[in-house]
């Protein structure tokens, strides 16, 4: 009997120890680990002007790049822009290839549940880009039309969430990059392209494409930065630095460089 009680006590103690260990949360060393490595790696689609793209010298530049570089400098680490397949962005983050997704990354409920998303730093909307010589003036006019969009983007999510608009279309063509979709629009391969208004207006202005955006937006959006779930310290520190940059005028200066005016919503 004594032996049986002893065995039972050992089993109970082992079970308690197991449950205790199982309930322990993983320590958040995200900020310390990044500083120890000495480099801040952001994942981006390097064909997404003006947020992040390659210039004529093949250098990765853009609004998000300038913001992130200054954040890295204030963190006391080096900066690295890592081009990724946008359709695999969450996997790149999960496997540790990048520290965050920072490239016109739209805040959604799904992403907020899977990732650490910062507060918004820029407003955006999903719109339809059409040729100037097209007959399309409203979303309803697009009935029976074909549209292009970037695969895995919030444009795809916006179309899928608008059932009436989606069902009215004849065809939806996925592209690896927005620029590819716009080039197809330029040769009448598609009738329109759904994309971010921030990117659309910048591209139209600087490319010479004979395009315009429909005034009616599919859905309003906000840009944020995506970190791994649980990387709370790093997320909070980047948010804090961005707010300091907004307060001292750095964000406004960067915004004016790329957009001609301060369109940031940080701290506003």
C-alpha cells in the first residue's frame, strides 16, 4: 500500500510539473535579440512604388524604406531590405528570415489575429485603375470586365470581400506584381487593375501610363507593420520610435519627399 501511494505521489508531482511547465509563456527577447544581431531586416515586395522599389541604379528606395532606415538608426542597428515573394510573406516572417513585413502592408482582422500589427501609419484604399480611353466610370460599369491584381495582396482580399463586384466580373487574373498587371492593362490585356490608391496615383504620375483611378473605392484601408506574434517588445519599440519621429518632424519630412505633403497618420 505504501509503495502504491508513493508511486501515486510521484505521478501527481510529475503531472503538476508538466502542467506548470506547459503553462509557462515563452520569454519575449525580440528586442534584445535584434540588438544582439545588430541588423533590422524588413521584408518587402521590391516593385511597390513609392513604398519600396528599385530605382534606376537598382537600389531599393521608397517611403517605407526611408522610415525603416531611420528606425534602424535609432535602434542602433544596421538596416537591411529583404525582397520576398509577397504571396509567402507570413512564412518568411514565421521562419525568421525577416524581422517584420513593412511595405504598404494593410491591416486586416485576419492579420491582426496571426501577427503583431502596429498602429496605422498611413491611410490607403483599394481602387480600380482603368485606361483613360475606357468606358468605365463606376464599379457597376465594370460588369463583364476582366481585372488584374497582385496575388496574395489586400487587393485580392478586397475583391473577395465584395461579392457583388466579384460576381459581376468576367475574369480575375492574378499577377506576381502590380507593375505586371498595369503593363497588361496598358496593352488591353485586362480592363482594369485593383490596387492600392497610394501606389496607383504615384505610378500613374511618374510612369506616363494613360490611366486614372475610379473615384469609387472598393474599401478603405490602413497600412501597418507586421511582426511575429509574441514579439511585443520589438513591436512596441518600433511604434515608440515612429511616434518620436512624428513628433520631431522626421516623418513629415520623409512624407513630403515622396508625396509632396505630410499624409502620415502617426500620432494624429
